[in-house]
């Protein structure tokens, strides 16, 4: 009995479901062309349906284990639905509805940064990559930014930015430079004047010392002249004595010897140096040489 009741119950359920299906309207299919739709509410409904399909496929494409071919197929289907969605959005705008394309989502790379959508044809929203499709061979390179090459500036670019300010012709226009450099300039000027006065004082002292050295030198020359005469006379007597001895003992000399005048000159020079070192100090000689250099005396 229970078995028959279950059968009857099963048949009743099927009958009720059949009647419900008969009461329902036939399932509508989305128009192939968005331009065939004349109702704004229906156009918005078809757009929502496309959005749900895109959501399901985007969730499915996140699985990296589907394989390269399945991922590429899913990505192609998503892009096809996106293009269809854009058609419906334009149709909604034509029917007087809101512009959904203005607030559409942007495409991002693997790091979440917004990137431009590749669109070689220039029409439509462009081809996009979703989920694991971004990591496919040949796709990852599209999201990698090429290294920025720093362009080397040419000579024209360098000189193009050079004006009068570069050469400092406008430094004093605002008056700031004068206020900053004024005290330093006055200080440097005072130091230069002080240095000039010091050098002039040294020159005057040098001239005064040179005159004293010249007077002392005249007296020393008189003494030297008298001493030189005595030295010459003594050397002459020595030479005569030497000649007398040489005559007594003649021999052949195989090296060049200085003559009588050369020997006399050398003896005079040596005696002169001895007298100068005896009567004049080293400091006096140095002052005399410095005074001669300052007065440009070369005698």
C-alpha cells in the first residue's frame, strides 16, 4: 500500500510540475543584436544576465590548475561577453538609460596596479586578461614595465636653459646679494689696505737701510784698497822669490799652469774676501745684497 501511495505521490508531483511548466511563459533567449531590443527594462535585464555570466567565468578562471588551453578559452569567452555587455550599455544609453561604461572597472596587473588595456584595433574596450590567464606564457611580459631609459641630453638641450641668470647678471637685482656680501667686502678691503701699508713700510725701511749700507761700503772699500796694495806688494815679492828659486831649479811641467796675471788676480780676490769677512758681518752683507736687489743695483 505504501508503495502504491509513493507511486501516486510521485505521479502527482510530476503532474503538478508539468502544469507549472505549462503555465510559465516560454523561456526567452537573449537577442543576438542589442539593436533589436526596444525596451529599456529588457535591455537592462539582458545586461544583468551578461554580468552574472561574466562573474561565474571570472571565478572559474582563478583556478590555475585548469590548464593553459582551458584558461585561454575561458579568457576568450569573458572578453566576448564583455564586448557584448558594451553593446548593451550603448543601447541602454540610446534608450535613455544611465551610462554604465563611465564607471566600468579598470584592468590591473599582478601587483594590483591599473594598466592600459591592449587595444590594437582601437575599437571596443580592448582585450583583457583575468585571473590565472595573466600568468600564462607570453602574457606576463605584457604587464612588465620596460626599464626606463634615461635619455642623454644633447648640447642643444643644455644650452637651451642657459640665460642671463646662469652667468650671474641678475644676482644683484633683488638686493639680497649686496646685503650679504657688503660686510665681507668691507672687511676684505680693510685687510688689503693694511697689507699695502705694511709692505710700504717695509720698502721704506729697506731703502733707509740700503743708504746706510752704501755709506758703510764706501769706507770699507777704502780700507780694502789700502789692504789690497799691501797684499799685492807682498805677493809680488813672493813671486820674485819663487822665480829666483825656479831659475835655480828648472824642471819641465807637463800640466798647464796659470800665468802671472791670473795668479795675481786670484790672490787679490782671496785677500778681498778675507778682509770682507774680517770687517763686515754676515748680516751686513745680507742686508747690502737685499738693498741692492730692492734698488735694482747690479754693481
